[in-house]
C-alpha cells in the first residue's frame, strides 16, 4: 500500500516541474505556483487534467 502524502508530494513536484515554463511566462513566483498546485490537488485529487486546472487557477490568480 502506498503513502497518500508521498504520492501528493510527488504529484506536486511533477506538476511544478512540468508547469515551470508556464509559470515563468506569466511572471508568477514558484512559491505562489506551488501553493496553487497544492490547492488544485487538494480540491480534486482524482481530476483528469490537473495541469489544465492548475494553469486556469494560476491565470485567475493573476487577474
């Protein structure tokens, strides 16, 4: 059986890495982006496209 916390941390790391170029492009800090990614995962951990949802939330946060 796997540790859910370890899986969540790994997911946050993976998404942070994959979205790093997007985050730089919109001028958001890495820390802010990580917080948003963590909230996206917490809101719906089984969502199909966490990356798209995280990008959307980041754009909304800039507004």
